[in-house]
């Protein structure tokens, strides 16, 4: 219960902050949705130390789509960032899975 209340407070504070910085309109709702997804990912990551592909991959695609619509001149930098982030997530997952694997010495 306490975790849910904390997340709700963080989401509310983030919503107020975004509304003061951005103002209103469609970008406000897009930013608020992104903020809520990132808070969700932070909580999932805190509990499991892994981020689910079901949430992260569509988030990458949505970010690139948004960049293509709002800032097409910066799309190349965002693609490089998405590839770098994907490689980081992949390498982190491999490291966690390797660390969780039982060690057997002397087995062939």
C-alpha cells in the first residue's frame, strides 16, 4: 500500500511539473503518458532488476516515431541512442542471467 501511494504521489508531482513546463495540448498528454510508463518501468526494475520487453520495445518505437514527427532533423541521433540503449539492455540482461547461472567447476 505504501509503495502504491508513493508512486501515485510521484506521478502526480510529475504531472504538475510537466504541465508547468510544457503548458497544454497534445504534447502534454504525450509527456504525461511517457512519464507514467517510465515510473512503471522504474518500479518493475526496482522489484525484479529486469525490464520487460513488452514495455521497453514499444517505448523505443514510440520514441522514434515521436522524434520523426516533432524533430525529423534529429532522427539520426535518436536512432543511434536507441541502438545504444538496446545494446545496453541486452548486455545487462546477459550479465544478470550469467550471474544467476550456477557455477560448476571441472565439468568439461
